[in-house]
């Protein structure tokens, strides 16, 4: 479902669950968003992150966002995995 462009910052738009079956540091995972986007990731609970709106959206500027999330473990060497999702922004009458 599209996100209305007037959705307030800090609104949760997705919940991401990550899992690494290794033990110790190899099983501890952190996530981040690639690029400079108006979204952020907040840890929610163990292995769960909330994707939130970090700043105002403007459909006239960007009608959709391709968000790539990278999960990286703390092992040596560190291993990582990426997942992408597309979030569409719906128009709200600005007048």
C-alpha cells in the first residue's frame, strides 16, 4: 500500500526481522539503510527493526523509494546480506 505524503515522521512503515543462526559475535546482526533517504531503522527487539519515516515526504519530488537494507554480522570476517523493498508515496492535495 502506498504511504500518503503527509504521513508524519516517526511513523512505522515496516517491521524487519533478521536472523543469523551462528553463535557468539557471528550471530549478532546489525542493519542499516544504504543511501541518503528520508527513512530510518530503529531496533525494536532482538533481531527486529522498525523502518520509520525520518523526515517529510514529498510525492512531487519522489513518487517511490527503493530502499536497500544491509544486515551485517559481527564475525571475523564479517558477512552481510541485502534486501530491497519499494515504497510508493501517494499524493495528498497540497492546496
